[in-house]
């Protein structure tokens, strides 16, 4: 029954997509629709580069977004966003970035649209890094347009990897600079997680130690500095992860983040999923049973009529 | 050593192939039945073809469904070991795929049950044939949806995306219901099934074998005959 309801829902829900064709023009746009929803995954190839991934706070840098392939339509919109969520905070300025120049060279929009896309383009934004130190990520979203009235589906694609910037993390010269890229400070984690770190240093790193609540988890002497932790072995709540890196000269770098382990929430979600599966299966069996009985009843009625 | 991912890909192709064959065959039989039903208004040759074709496709549809269900169970088993548990259960698309695969398996199980329980005589009863064809149609639709989800996992998109785009369905949407609604659905369904079985027993519905003699006599069911003409002896 559940499955039938879901299928019926699929059919009954009328298209609520506000697909605005012919482009929307350049502007400041949140992630997602940007005034025009594009739901179909584009086959475009997107690459993203920055002139500096470890800028000082307030330092100017450029971000280049290259797009090739995808829809053949001449309208192409590219947006640079600080998160892949349809929220106002996805506009880079919300994360502290200041766009000083967009690809037009004369405006400061995060969404830039062109009308002469011919299978390859490159767009450059100039930004000023946030004034607060930390790890920041910028993403790109590409949206292909379609001529007005065309039936062609509208395509979009995200550069989901994003570019991670360690703003204001140049550190002390000579000291290994530990940048913990994941998990981030204050994040909620569950199940098995991977702790990733970049450790730029003027001298080779002799070893790096990961500790959780002060207890050593692992020790590595070469890249990648990545460790896997099964959080189910720990109680739910706040825990401290820290990485200590020592270079061959003996200089020590250190970074610490606090994460919230929440496996109970995940378990509840999984339990709901199992319940839905069980209830749906029971509903389907019942539906089949009822339909068979109804069919047999109809047969019986006709047989009785013919008998008369 | 063959990896579980490779085995899963193999079994997925296997069940998809068998069930697609079954779906096509059952739909052909349904169309053939309509042609036979309207035989007075159809060209005679056309009706003869319909009768012949349904005889072969009916059996193929049944065998395809049986092997497809076995393939589905095998796919579920290999899929469990193909990826780590974390990956399997963390991704909403994977969870939806498993959920709909379970529903599809139950439905295809229903298709096999109906055909096994009532035999090919079910086609002589329009009501039962409608249940059989309808169930096959919905089961195949759900199977197609799970295939689309698989394509999203493997290559980030699927050929059915324009359809999902049109109906406003997101393969990554959380299809899980709340515990209260689940309980309500399960209890109501169990009660409906119980009442249906009581009615079936009360009127002795399950004891009659389906066939042209016990149904509406609107469909004839002539088995196709393979005629072998032996060469004449000199």
C-alpha cells in the first residue's frame, strides 16, 4: 500500500518546478535554483583553481572555474558559493568572503551568466579572504539554460569537492602547520569517520600522531595523513581530536578540534527505516491478498449468474 | 577471488534481465487476451497469432518471474557484502534503493504466488488477470525506480531523470515514515488481510480451480500446438 501511495504521489504531484528558461541574468544568488531550478544532472566537466589556498586574513586571491561539455545550449550560468545548501548563507559574503570582481570585470556578483557558451569556458572571480582565521570552502555550480519554450530539460552540476582554504594559517615559519580538514570544529559525526589533515612544513614530517581524548589512535610518518575512527566505540557526546606533527628537525605543530559523536540519532533513523520497510512490505502483502479475494469474489458472482 | 561488487553487478543484471523479460511477456499475454476477447472484430490471422504468441510468452513470463525473484534475493545478498555497512546505510539514495527493492521483491513474489497458485487458468478470469497484470506493472515500475537510483549511485545520474524532474521526485529524498504512521499502516494492512482471508474462507473462494469452465467464459485458452510434419517415406 505504501509503495502504491508513493507511486500515486509521484504521478499526482504536478510539476512544481519553476524552470525559468532563457536565463535569469547575472546577479547575487543563493545556491540551488538561483531563480531557475535545474534538476537534471549535467555531464559537464568542472574544475576549480585558486591562486592561493592558504591566504592571510583579508588577502586578495583569484578563483578560476573551468567548464567544458554538458548541454549544447549557448546559455550558461556559473555560481560560486560557500555551501551546497539552498540557504542565504551559501552566498560567499555570508562566510566572510568579499567579491571584488566577477568574470564580467565590472560587477561583484557570485552568479555570472553568458549567452555564447560553446562547449568550453573559463570564469575568474577575485575575492578577499575572510577576516577570521579558519578553514573555508568555496564550491561552484553550473547551470545550462535552454531557449524559451524549448522542451529540453534543464541541466545543472556542482563541483562538490570544492576548494578548501586555510585562511590565516600560515603559522610560524619553520613550525609544521597542522591543518585539520575533516572533521571540522563542532561538527556532529557518527559511524566510521576519516580524520584528514594537511601538514605543510619547511622540513619533512618525521611523524604525526592522532589522539582522541588524549589517547593515541594512530601514528603516521608519510602522507596521506588520514586516520579512520569507528565512533561507535565511543560514548555519544563531545570528544577532542588532536594531531601533533613533528618534523625531522624536531619542531612540533599541533591542532585540536572538538566533535560531537551522535550514533543514537543515526540508530533511531535506521530503526525508522527498518520499520517503514516492514510496514510497507506488510501493506503490499495485504494489498495482494485483498485483491486476490476481490478477484475471486467477482469470479464467484459471475459463476452464480451463469448458473442461474 | 571475484569481488563482491562484481558479483553484485552480475546478479543485478541477472534479475533485471529476467524481470524485464517477465514483464514484457506478461504484457504481451495481456494484449493477446484483449485481442482474443475482441476476436469477432479482429482479423482472423491476427487472432490466431495472438493465441499462439500468448501460449509461449505466458510460460516465459512465469519462468522469468521465478528466476527474477531468485536473482533479486541473490542481488540483495551480494549487495550487502559489496560495500561497507557505513556506506550502505549512510546514503539516503542507498537506503531508498534498498527500501524499494524490498517492496519490489515482495510484489514480484506476489506475481509468482498468483501464477503458481492459480495456474494459467487465471487468464480466463478477467478480474484475476487484471490483478496479475496490475501487480506486474507496479512491481516493474518500482524495479525501474531502484535501477535509476543505482545509476545515480554509480554515475551520478540516470536516463529517468527527466521523468523524476517532471513529477518532482528526488531520488535522494528521505522516504522514511514516522513510527506512528508505520504502525498504523502495518496494523490496518494486517486487519484488512485478516478480513479478506475470513471472507475467502467463509465463501470457500480458494477451493475452486480457475479455468474457462469456472470463470466468465470470455477468454478461450487454446494451447499452441507445435506441428511436426514428418518427411514422407519413399
